């Protein structure tokens, strides 16, 4: 029986379909992933765009969703580094003591990393189910390029969970 993993996938909302692609890839490889991240339905996205939902409410909802997860996965896409809520989620994950794993989007290129990820990221991996799961489980703390080749870590002190 496969062990279930509870993750929160931090991402730019324009990348919602890629979140589904990531969880689908891991599921097809036999992993049981429960993702507590927020993906806005069109009606909710409209209310967000109109400013009808306060930042305080969004932060409270994100904290609740994130507290349930053992690992925060940051989906690294082209615009991820420009998203203030992604930065907030990474900083909050660090404050909560969560493992923080970056995953390049499928077919990704050398995208810029969010500044908080550069400080607090535990691992950065290519779009590969075994690499992603090893990083989520803390079996390895690789820092990879989008093609899976090694790269220099973004920080000097990766954390290992006990």
C-alpha cells in the first residue's frame, strides 16, 4: 500500500492546469498525493480580481490549508517569481517549519526562482516523479536544472526533517 502524502502546491494561478498535471503524473507513478492548495474557480477568481476578498481572508485560508500539509511544493513556472502570494506562501512555510521543494514545470526552462525559495528551499527538482517524491520525502535534497542535471544549491543550509 502506498503511503499518502499531504502537500500544499504553491503556484501562480495561471498555472492551475500544471498543478493538475503534476498531481496526475505522481498518481500515475503510484503515489497517493493529497493537495490542499487553492485553485480559484471562475466565480471566485472574479471576486478576487474585483478585490472583494481581503488579503486578511486569503492569508487565513492559506494558513489553514498549509497547516494540513507536511511539505510545500513550489511549482516553478515562468512567472512564479513575480507572484507576491507565492512569496508569502514560501515565507509562511518556512515559519511553520515545512519542507519546501521546488519543481520546475513540465518542459520548463531555467526560470527565475522566487527570492524566499532561494533562502529557504530544501530541494529543487526537474519534472520527474521519482525525483519529486524523493525530494518530498526528504530522501534527497538535490538542486537540479530543469533537465535534471545538478546545479548549485540556492542556499547554504538545507533543512532536513526528522
